[in-house]
């Protein structure tokens, strides 16, 4: 029988001295670091996959407004604006 041991560490100070500390509003397990005192979820899960993000950006470029994209996909306008800003390529003369 093979057993796999997973050791978690704090995302901020990389200490192994962490304990469970309830759940956040989304229901994910939260942990508390005894060294730095931070309370956080250990494994962040991306809300949007890269394919979904590209689809949303493509739909925006097909003449949809930011508010329209917000209503259809449930993406906030600041998030969409950040994606578009990141997507913009620098122009080199």
C-alpha cells in the first residue's frame, strides 16, 4: 500500500505551522498561520479558465459593451478591464 503525505505551508511566510480555522463565505476551508498570523485559503482556485477568459474577451471585441458582457457572463467590469489591459500588446516602432 502506497501512502502519499501532503504537507501544506503558508502562502505568505512558507511556514508549516498552520491550523484549520473555519470556512469562508464561499464554503472553502480556511487556515491560520501560527507564525505570521495570516488567515487564508491555501489553494486558490481560478474562477475562470483561460478558455473561458478568451471567449469573454472575444465576445467583447465583437461589439458587445462591457455592461452587456457583465450581464451575460457575470464578470465585473473592473475584472474585464484588467483582462483587456493585460491582453493589449505593447507597440514597438
